[in-house]
């Protein structure tokens, strides 16, 4: 269990100033702000300070432990603000469904911070880092059935190779996939050290361990498909002049965001000489190139170095 009093020492928010300064709080209507990756409270606490009396803030997190801790902190912060706080223990792929349950049909601002928190990496009981001996799990939401061990024990060699190549273009993908198939004939994968040992037999690079474990995490949580579906739903829910802000940390994540934003910023997306798609432009791009962390931020937080943020406005 991560305790509230030491949690802030474990994580530093990425692009916090850039994200908070991008929020336009409407003075003539109720603001409905959605945090799709609440984490704990790092971005949310600064955003709530800007909101008006009786506005609505909705925070999503698939990790119930993170959500419970965020609720304690944010409700304390909100004591005199009287903003309506809503906490949803769910992956952001369920954005549309969960908001429908709340009878929320329109939102004014929405954001995603797609990197897992440092708590997940640094705390043994979260089971994500290859640095500790822990069960091969990697689920943010412990109610879903598929774990990292299931993938290693049951995926075919081509499926394993595809995960490691698709998500990270890992050079040892072929050899490692073969080794996994051979190993599991006698010993099923149960713990992180089972996989670390195989990787180290092939590659001494820590980058290989990082990439393989991240690829498994992405597959377990279906992260890329979830991002695509959720952002497409978010664009539809935004009101006119409402903003969407996305921080990504992986080239494939950024590519998904870029493609959706680019598509929605055009009137025609078909290749016919005469347009047949009837697609209408819905977004204005506020960042032609992604926002990157400053040298100062990278110096203070090395994990921010791969961050990229994109912003778009509903028109």
C-alpha cells in the first residue's frame, strides 16, 4: 500500500505548467472537466484550483488504489470550492459509457497523461518494474483476466514476436520469442525474474528489459486501441471551443493522437477527386508540433524526456 504522506516524493508531474495554462475556464457556463488518467492528483489538484463554484470534475483511473488516494486528497482540496467531484474506477475506454450513466452529454475540457505514474514503477506491490521479483501481472485494472504470465504461457511464437516488434522494434524479438516457447514447455512463467533471466541470456542491455516489459504491459492493458477509441469519443463529446490535451510518452501513442487530430482538422479524408466521404472538420490544431519538456524539467525529472503534448480545440 502506498501511503498519502509520502506519495508526492514518488512522482513528479510532467508538463504540468503547460497543461494547466492551456485550460480556458468558461465564466458564462458550467465547466465539465475530465481527467482520463487521474493517477493520484498531481495535475488534477492544480486544475481544480482554477475551476468555478459548482463546476464538475470527473476523474478516471483503472487502478482502484490510486483512485482512493486521489479522492482523499482532492476532496480535502475541494472543501471550500464546492466543485462537484466524481471519481470513476474504470479505464478511459469507457469514457462515453460512464458519462452517459452520469447523464453528461457534453464536456468543456479533457486531458490524458498516458504515462504510468512513478508509483507503478517504483513500488514493488504494483508489479510493473523488471527490477523486482514480483508476479507477472502488469494489469492496471486487476479485474481483467489477462496477465503478462498468460501472454508468455499461451501466445504463439508469431504473436509474441509481433508484440515485441510492433510496440518497440526490439532487436531480440525473434530469439526471445523462441526461447519463451522452449522454456514454457517445462516451466510456466510466473514471476518477473523468470523473464528477466531469459532476456539477460540474450541481451545484457537494460533497454531490452525495459522494452520487453513495456511491450507486455501495453498488450495486457490493450493500451493503444483504448487510446484510439477514447480520444475519438472525447472529440465528439467536446462542446464548441472546448479543448483536448494529450501527453504521450511512446512514439506509437503520439502517432495515434496525431492521426486523429489531423483527421478531425480536415474537411475531406477520402482520396477521391470529388469528395464522397462527407467528413466535416471538427478540430482546430493548437499545436502544429508537439510541446516538449524544457531542459530544466528534464534535468529535474529524467522520466519526462520522452513526453510530447498535443492540444486541439473543438470548432
